[in-house]
C-alpha cells in the first residue's frame, strides 16, 4: 500500500496566491521528500526534509514536517502559472536501503 | 550529462507479447528503480536494485522481471503483456538511500499500451 497520501487531490488558484498541499504517511521515516511533475514529464526533486527537522525553505517553497502527526505540508508562495503541475510526497518508510514510496499526488492549476 | 535515459519512449504491444524497457544512467548511481504511474494511483514501485547484480521486489512486481547486469543499466521485462500493464513506466536512480544523498532522478517515462 502507498505510504504517503496527498490532500487535496486537486487545487485551483489564481496567480499570486499561495498554494498549500498536505501529505500524510503511515510509518516512521528518515526523511520526506517532495517532487514535482509537469504534464507528460518525469518527476523532479524539489526538497528533502529530515525527520529531525520541522521546517525547511527553498526559494518560494516552504515545507513543514510534524512527525507526531505523521504529516507534512508544502507551501508555494506567490504562485505562478509555471507552477502548474502535480506534486508528490515520498517517504522512505524509515528503513535504510529501501526505495521511496510515493503518494498519489496533488494536481495544482494556477491560472493567470 | 544525459542523466536517466529510457528506451523506448512509446510502444504498443499485443496481449501476450514480450518486451524489455531499457534504463541507463550516467551518474554512477548505486540505486535504480522502476515505477509505474496510472491515473488516480500515483507512482507505484515495481522493482528496484541496490547495486549491480541485485534486485528486489516493490509494491507491484507481478508480471515483471528485472535485471541489473551492469551498474549503469536496469532492464524491465514483460514476459507476457496484459492490458492491465498499460501504463507509463518511469525509471529512476539515486546515489544512495542515506538522508543526505537520497534524491531520486527520474527518466522522462515510457508510454506502454497493451491491446
């Protein structure tokens, strides 16, 4: 079964607004990652947050992690039309030497 | 630097036919993965490899076989294709699974249709 579950499944906003996506997972983790996928393309790594970190920033991205609630959120500030994509969280299940397990993703649509 | 390259990009198979998807990476990564992506299902792990000569099953391994004879290549085989294997297949690789280095690099995908 899949480890991460993103919420909402789909999100539509206007340019300039902030977009928040949430991810819940089931087991303990060493790290949690967020990836982006443009339509018809492969996934691209955005940001990694370790289990002992609570917040991380990268440009317009802000990721939080709450291990007690087994949840993470991805905030994209001042969204642009080019941010239109699907966003996935992925976790390692807390086991070294295992592969990342991805959630089903949130589809973000930013209109100008 | 090509990164992760998948071939072929598109393929139509008849039920029962066999085929092999080839993945090549030029980043000297130890770990390689095959995922499939279906509408509403996200990415699901088929098989993965933690080094040359090793393979391991993922979430949905049935109907697929893999081989990692060379470090840079990871092959995904369908011995007898079924319509349920119609999907987009993604190969990926990573240097390790350690927290500091565990970024996965994806190929551009292979669209497979089984009729």
